[in-house]
């Protein structure tokens, strides 16, 4: 009988210890599993954020290219054209004093009138 009692006591102790011990080990294993999953999700999230930032940079680059093509380049062409026209105009104006008809030149008179009006109204930009 003592062998049976010993076996019964040992079986009871093993049953009493194995249940909580198994639960504790299981909880540790599950915790590690969840921590690994969380780290994987964080890594995926970082990758996704990097991809989003990359797409944003691509969009900004494309917008900049569109701006250059549709606005800046045409304005540069227009500015070059205006500079050429102003240079031509300046050369023509500089020739007025040497012109034989300078005293009765309608262009010269118009420019003088326009300059006088600008000075009177304070819209001369050189002030």
C-alpha cells in the first residue's frame, strides 16, 4: 500500500505542478511569439512609411518638372525676347540725337512727353 500511496502522492504533486508550470511556459512562449510579431509589424510599418515618403518625393519632383516645363521655361523665353526688344529700342533711342530730323521727330517728342508725365506722377522707377 505504501507504494500506491507514494505513487498517488507523486502523481498528485506532478499534476499540481505541471498544470501551472505548463501554463507559465505556454504564456512565455506566446509572449515571445507576440513580441516577434510586433517587431515584424513595426518593420513592415517602417518600410511602408519609407515607401510613402519616396512616393511623396517623386510627386514633388514631378510637380517641379511640370512647373519648370509649363511656367519657368516659357517665362525665360519671354524674358529673352523682351531683353532683345529692349536692346533694339535702346539702340534706336540712342541714335535719335544724331538723326537729321531729331528736332521734329515724333518718336522723340512722344518719349519726352511720356517721361515728363512719369516724373510728374512719381511713377518713374529710377527714383
